[in-house]
């Protein structure tokens, strides 16, 4: 079922009305991740629908999700439904942009023989409008996700959905080399970094925070082969991942241990 954005007072997932299966009630987008045996013939030419296909057993399975305020998607779209093991490219999904994000719930299904499971590790891919890595415009300092890992296990008995929204809530700082890139500038802070520019082309290969000064010195000095750079940083705390700076791509790294089906629902968070 694909529903329109929910209306009404903003609530936390734990405060929402739940069905007996653990999912929230209300409008949502469905995504079904199907585990398939080796040699599965995945139709890579077709797109659409709400199902994607991954190896029944495997590690490092990638699902790329795209959204953000530059997204043109008006509904959830499966662009590439086949995992890399089947068509040599990662799964790609477009999510519609929602300023307040989504509540995300997941439920493992299928036979509980040997307690099959699926582990999910979130990661971010920083891109700009031109598609280049944000690192070349600035420096991303990540504290990480509220939930850096989730394991969904199909055990015996009735399977109920669990809240995995924390996989999408990111904390950290995004820093830019130009004040024009950090908007609104009133919310940005000037942060000094030590950056490496091996080719002397103005493109920094890496940046770190300056080391603590060594007494009797009172000011920090950047290590040899790095330069002092003042950047303009925007801080985030448990923010919906697609609202971060110019970030529009987000990835799941999946390890599947025999799970046949993981059902996921995205519930648009309404405005207050």
C-alpha cells in the first residue's frame, strides 16, 4: 500500500497506534526484501514495484537509497531491484522527500528454521548537486547513527515489527570551505582543521582536528604536510539522514543469514 502523507499532531513511534503485527497504523510505503538462492534469475531490466532481491546467504549486500530535497520522486520507486550478486550493480531505491522524515519499521518473515536473520549497517554517501563527493567541498565529521546496526531475527512464534528508525537518524557535523555553502550562515560555526593537499590543487584528500598544543605552547600547530583551514560547519543531532547538508544518498550494508523475507514500512512523519 502506498499512502499519502499522514496528517495531524506529530507523535513518536512508540506513541502511535499499532496493529497486532507490530506495525503502526496509517499511510505508509512498503518495501519487501526477498532472500533468494544462488543462481536466482533476477529480471534486471524491469523496475518499479516494491520488492527487491538479495542472496539468501551473503555478506556486503548493498542497498542504495536516494532522497533529499533535490529528489524528484513523489512515491517510493524501486530503480534497480536486483542485488549485485545477480546483476553486478547494487539495489537502488528512491524515497520521496519528506522534511520530517519517516518512521521506519521492519518485520522478518518466512520459516523460523535455524533462526534466520538479516543484519543491517547504515552508511552515508556524501554527494553534491554535481554528483561529486561532498568531501571536496567540505569535511564530514560523523558521530554516527543513533542505531549503528540492526539485526532482524525470524524466531519461532508470531513475528512482530520493530522500530528501526534509528538507522536513519544521524549526528555529526558537515563542514564547508566557503561560508556561501553553509546556509543559513547564522547556524554555522567556524571550525579550524588540519587538511592534506598532496597535489597542491586546492582539493583536500583528508582533514583532521588540530592536535592539542604541546606545553609551553598555547596554540595548536598542524602536523607537517598539512595546512590550517578555517571551515564553516553545520551541526546535526539525530537528524533524518536525508536532511544533512548536500547529502542525498544513503546505503545499507546487509548480511543475510538465511532470511527469506524482510518487510519494511516507511510512515511519513507529519508536520507539527
